[in-house]
């Protein structure tokens, strides 16, 4: 197969194919960037949600958990923790989160441990708002089940 | 060694190997914590171990690429490096920044680290693989810019080859796409979308150019095959890389909030992604068969062939396993991703660094014909120990991923994440065992440096 391809042909495929792929990629990127606000309900992204995201980052939560399938795989997926642990009820979920965050680390031998982050009640509410907002993103029907 | 400035590669190689030992060590600690959650807790929580593990990988590969480049560029351009002093300077800056960052991770709680390092002024931290504090990120930019400048100036004044052009293109891409690390949108979805521009376009596009150039260089040297012939192969490989890898970014956009068309584009483009790696196998083995010289450094060629094969398995096969959208619906965010990540990084990138070191290090140590047969024999055992170890731990992680999917995502009697993980702990023990084998392989590799030379 490779005998029939010359060096200059291979070079042209590289430059031509690469440029073509980049062009399509940039065009689609442009469209995706325009669609994301709608698909993620950006209008509901309150100051509290943004503050929650900052807390999520400042404590490197993604170092153990996944969120929408990305992150570490040491601890549960959190995109749908609102449905799983809060039954899609905002008040119930926020209560649950306050209790959960305060109880860490759990005293079960050998169980993987979540550190105590010493967040204020307000900060935990921010985090809850962030997770509630995340749970409503249109991620093409993912995750497949409530267990994440 | 034809050019004295090639010598600057040596500290880069040595430091890359030291960091690799650190990376594997932290990997082992994580493997234990996976099974016994109390291990090292609360002294070093899992997220810290993981940060050290993955950041060491990234930094060691950059050190490896830089060392390889500094070795290769004078020979390719047929001129001394533009500024060896600058290369030594950037080595110390990068090494200091790297060590300080790791110590920061280990001894300062992450939230406190964000405050200490001006993250409130320009938030960039707390995202997977890009956890580095702002000063470290700026340090990386400084080092990479000076590195590219050094290479570019050398190429400008010297001979230009396909290898230097491809390498420089890869380096420019690496620098440009790292800039996305400095932009963190408030919208998590936008954040994730642009984050991949650094992460994917590094490992599945620009780094593959670097990989191709390094592999081509070593193959020219150890097989003596005509450069024209090698160039054609290199172009073919990177052509397939560009065509598949760039739009292949779409396989990360299936289920994270991006539009539906990525399901098709990502699936189709990334179905082609194994092809450049398959070509790499053909490339390495064809060149080895058609070799014009019988280089005494046989182990370097073994590493080159190994890179092609393991890269194909890790990046190609293990990538393909979960890259089609309907499959990825179930595999997204499971241990299968970790399995792929481990074998791909090892097979494609760690092994190309081994390949270059195996070829260049003996020359830098005044042994133009490679290490002694006895040393090469030890190195060959290390080669197999590490390969078998990595394959074993990849298979274990794959099995873990499959159990995880069956537990949490398929059927009606589902169990939760923590319960599922407990059911997998036997497999995780197996994984840790193979990890120990990899580490033993690395120690054996280190030992091969100290095997006495033949009289």
C-alpha cells in the first residue's frame, strides 16, 4: 500500500487533511459555544451557583468525584446526586448536604474517606445550588441510571 | 555525540526518570487507598495523591520531550544548540517549580494553596490535570516559550528536516493549547468544553506529532534507513493523526452538555484514531526489517517497536473500546476510562521517552555503541516487566469498569457506587499487584545503568 504513496502525497494529505479537520472543528466549536448557554440553562446560573462552582474548584472536589462523567473515579458521580440523595427536592437536598458535609469524615473502618472541608453553612448551600443547577444540564440523556 | 550542546539533554532525562519513579510510587499509594480507605488518611487524602500522580506524569513527559528535543535538534539541524545556557537555565526553573508545586500539594491543604497563590485574582485551579497554582502555570509558559525559542533559533540557522518541522509544529500546538488552562468560565459546561482543548488536543494531536518526530529520529539512527523513506511514513502517520485526532475531540463531547451532532462526529472521527497508531507499528517493524545497519544498541530498537505496539494497544484499541457514543453512554466516567488512560500514556508517551533515553543516554555517557550486552539484557527484562505490569493493571481496571457498569448501569437491580466499589476490591488488589511489577521493572531499569561495562 505504502509503495504507491509518495512523500509529497503524504505531505499533502497531512497539510490538506489537517487544515480541513481544523476548519470543521472551529466551525463546530463556534456553534457549540453558542448552544451551551441554552443547553445548560445559563439563565438559572445565579451568583450562588457560580460561588458553588468556585468552592467545588477550591477544594479540588474533582480529585475524587466525577461530575458529568469527568474527574476521578474514587467517589460517586455528582451530576445526579440531587435526584439520588435529594429526591429532586431542593429543600430536602440542601438539608441532606448540610448533614453530609458536617458528618465527614465518616467513621467506618476501611471505607474510603471524604475529608472535612470546614465549609460554612452558606458555602454548603452554594455547593448545593451548583449541584442542583448541574443536574439540569442537557447531557444527551446521561447518566443512564440514578446510580450514576 | 557529534555536538557538545547535546549534553544539556542529560539532566532532563535523569530528572524525567526520577519523576517517573515518584509518579509510580504515588500510583501505588493510591492503589492501596483504593482498597483500604483509611490508608494515609487524613495525612494525604486521595485527591492529593492523585494530583501528585497525574501532575508528575505531565511534568515528567515535558522533561522527557525537552531532553529528547535538545538531544535531537543539534543532530538534525547539524549545528550546535542556539543557547545551551538557556536550556540549563530552563531546566532549573522547571525543576524548582515542579518540586515546589508537589511540596505545596503535599503540605498545604488545597483550599489554602489556592489562597496563597493568587487564585482569587485569576482562578485557574481545581480542574482535573490543571490543578497547578497560577505561578506554576506561568512558570510552565515561561519554560515552554524559552524552550521553543531555543529550538526555533537553532532550526532557523541550521538544516531544516521534516522531523524538525513536525516537532516544532507539535511544540507550537502544545504551547497554544495550554493557554486554555488560563480561562475558566463560570459556566461549568463551557469550562469543560474548553478544558478539553488543552487536555485532548495535547495528548491526541500535538503530542502525537512530537511522538512521531521522536520515533522517526530514533528509527533513522538505529536502522540507517533512508531519510526520504522515513519522512514519507512520518507524514502519513501525522496526517492520520490530524484527520482523526482533531475531530476526535468530539468523543469527549457526547455526554457533557454539548450538542447532539458530536455523537456522530466524535464517533466517526475517533473510530479512525487507532489508524495512526497502527501505521506506527507498520512503520517501526518495516524499518527494522529493512534496516541498513546493525546498530549495537539493540534495546533502543526494541523500545521503539514496543512504543508502537503498546501505543496502539493503549491509545488505539483501548480508546476504541469505549469511543462509540452508544457504548460510551455506559462507560463514561468508569474505570474503563482509567484503564485506557494508563495504557495510552504509558504506551505512547512514557515509552517514547524510554526509547529516546535508551538510544541517547549511552551516547551521552560516552558509549556510542550502546550499553554493554549485559546491561542491555537487564534493560530488556525491565522492558518486559513494565509492559506486562502495565498490561495487567490495564486489564484489571477494565474488568473493574465492566463490573461497575453491570452494577450501576445495566438491568433493574442496581447497586450504588460505594457498594459496587466494595465488590470490586479483589480486582483492585490485582491491579495493585501489577503496579508493584511495574515499579520493580523501573527499578530494574535503573539498575541497568549501573551494570559494569565489558572490558
